[in-house]
C-alpha cells in the first residue's frame, strides 16, 4: 500500500462515513484507478465496509436516528440475494462497466436530494421494501458494495426517512449485506491477503472520524459535493476505458 493510496483510502472512508455509508463504491473506484483486479476489488471493498459501516451505525444509532420498522423489510430479502450475488463472478470488463454505471447513482444522490423535513415523511410500503431490498441485495453481492448508495436515494426519494435516519438505516444495511456478500465470496474459495490488515486500519480510523463528524449537526454539503465529484471522475474512467 503506497502512502498516496493510504491517504486517499482514509479520505474516502471519512467522507462516506460522515453520510452514513460504508464506502465500498469509493473503495472500488479508488482500486479501479490504481489498477486492482476485480477478483481482489470485490472482497476487499466488502471487508472494509464491515468496519466503517459498523462504526458509522453505532454513532448514528446513539443519536436516536435508527428506525427498525423501516429497516427490517429491506433486509429480509437482501441478505439471501446478496449471498447469491457474492458467489457470482463477472468478466472483468463487464464488472467495470456495471460498477461505472452504479457509481453514477451516489453522484445523483449527493447532488440532487436535499434533506427531508420530518413533517413531510410518509409511511413505508412493506411490499415495495421487500422488492427493493432483494434487488439491491443482489446487486450489492454481485459488485461488492453494501448497497447503501442504492438504498439511500430510494429512501429519500420516497420520503420515508430524513437525512439522519437514512444514514443510520443505510449503515446497518451496508453491514449485513457486506457480511452476506463476503460469505458468498468465501463459499467459492476466497482467502484474504495479509495486506488487507493495513487497508482495514486506515479505513477504520477514517470511518470513525467521519462518523463522528456526520453524527453531529454539521453542514455536510461541501463533503457531499466533493465526494460526488470524485465518484463522477471514477465512473467516467471506468466507462470510457
């Protein structure tokens, strides 16, 4: 792990955790820019997700933002389908193109979706939650993300949660999907390299600081725009090369 890569990894973990995400899409984008192989990128991103999303969830949960009633229907279908997706291997070029498209989703989410006032929130629909949870779970396992970048825009667009509640629900959703996706990887023979320990240490520290920042009442607009620009550049690189 070069010093530059370590610094960028720290920043990615900090920025993502500040908005309640594990950061897998950011880690994948960073590893793609550094030329990592897809078979390394996918499990590495899931492992880093576990540590960063858990620390983020704990701080948002302590702030009273987590809603079990909204979370549970999503996870019922996402866990088994994330495991299935995690056990599937894609061609390297197909993998990168799908990842490039999916990276555009958090870009749109950070640029376009403002916070939702509590008075405008609507009651969730259980059937739709089960369908969306399963779809996101499968894509999460297939690509090696926790699904927060897909779940967050949906929750905000549906007006089911405000910004803080979205962050809390997304963080634990990312954690459990990452566990399921990683289990799918292990079932087909994946074994972690010792280098992952260095990645975990850097990402975990960055995630703790970011989660602490995000759990406070700080203006996160600059962080969101910065993160969106980085992801947009990575998406363009994956799609055109």
